[in-house]
C-alpha cells in the first residue's frame, strides 16, 4: 500500500527562516535506521517537525506526530495489528493515513479529514528517507558496489544528535585539509597536509565528487596492523545536501567505505547515522572497529560543535577560502542556487 504523501507546513516553532525551511523541505533526508523501528511508535524530529514512525503491517508510516482529533502525540500511542492507535481516545489509523476506527462512535462514517498527515518516505540501504514537501529535488545516494554485498562487512554508528548545523557538519566531511590537524591523534600527519588540497573535483545537480591520495598515520590503537603509515586512495561523493560516501582504498584492494548520513533536526542540531562497510579484516570484532571510528568522529564532533557562527555564511566573501576549499565553495553555491538565504542555518 502506498501512502499518498502530504506536504508539511512551516512549523510555528521553526528555528529556520521560512524561506530556508521551504527550500530544505524539498529534499530527502535519512531519518532512521530500519532497525530502530520496533513494535512501538518511534519519535523523530526533522526540520523542527515532530514525526512519528511506525511499521504497520508490511508498510512503514512516517507522519506528523499529532492526532487531528485533539492534538495528542501519536508517539505515545501503540500499534495494534496494522494500525497506529492514538493514546487519547483510541482512534485507529492505517499506514495510508486513513482513520478506520473511532471507538466512541463505531457506526460513524468517519470524515476523510480525520487522518494522519503522512509524508513521502522510501527505504534504501536499511535507512528510512523522508521528504517533507513530497517533491524532492535531490537524489537518494548510491552505495555501489558495497550495499547488500556479502563481501563487505557492515556496521553502524548512531543515530547521534550533534549540536551543530547540518551545513557545518557536512562541510567537515568534504574538507580534506583538516585531517592532519583535527585527526593528529589518530590518522592525520602534518607532513601530508598539502595532499588534501589537490583533488580531482566534479559536480552535477545532485552530487559532487572528489578524489585524492593521503599518506595517513597508523598508530598502535588502529585496527589495521603491520605498518606505521598507510597510503590511502580516497574517493568521495557528496550526495547533496548532507550525505557522503567516502571510499578509502588501501594497497591490496582493501576498501573501507564510510557513509555519513545527516538529517537537519533543527537549525542548530543534526542527526548523524554513519554506516561503515569494508571488504577486509572482517574477523576483527566490530566493537574494536567501532571504537576506532568513534575516536575519529569524536575528533570531528569536538571541532564542529564549536564553530562560529553555527550556520554557514553563504556569501562567499564572508569567510576566507584556500585551494583546499573548492568543494566547500561549490557546496555553498549549490545551497544558494536551491534557494537558501545568505546565512543558512541548517
Ligand atoms: S486526540 Fe487522538 S483520538 Fe482524540
Ligand atoms: Fe574528520
């Protein structure tokens, strides 16, 4: 059953300007891992809109977390068969949004306006993607060849809520000049600092790609053994606006692929779901692999959460830009092109 998607309205408590919110509402965002959905409704927030997610029968539903009868939060309700039940008066809603039962008035011909406000969603790569306007202008990412591939081990980090704008967060993940400094206690080396500035770059309406080499350090607590340095061949795709796929290839066809999936919760908070896939060292315990990744991403987080202003200034003249910042300049231009304001706060 395909739910007819509706269009979310600008929330009164929005932390975004109306025009920024409207531009952002036309995009797909990764809102949840499928494994987060249990037999209870799940609460999420996207662009300041409170959402309820649930699995109803064979379908997922993504809807506004509000029952139109008297405004109760559906996330405090429960699932009964293929219905989401409102906790206040027990109205029952199907995955397509229809209300099929009003327990206090069982013979009532239920008016069609009593329904869930459902939003466009799609399931891809074990994530649930949502577009609040129902008319996305961006594309879902492509994770080939590693997705659903038994040659690759998959493990995940998050969802985590970071106190930063989605723009600042994703700019960090397309920035190659920070490795040698932010990550100096993990894989960064100052002697490789210039390597992140020289990269092949290409862009389309929905993606940007960059390719470069980086000679990384490999300290003792890294899960990759046997050498003090590792030559990385890096290939990254930014799936506009807030998702990246970064393939790190080590000698011997060893690939470690990091998928950063960011959703703007509000103008100052972002949700990160990170999916890792790798075709080597698959016998290393996932906890050990994750501990190393957490250490690296913790270094990113500590810096991003302190950047000022929290929003990205879209006027190119506001911050200064070096050769390494080519991707970030292109990213800011794209945001402007799709309608975000001079100071974008997502
Ligand atoms: S508020 Fe939901 S059934 Fe009354
Ligand atoms: Fe980083």
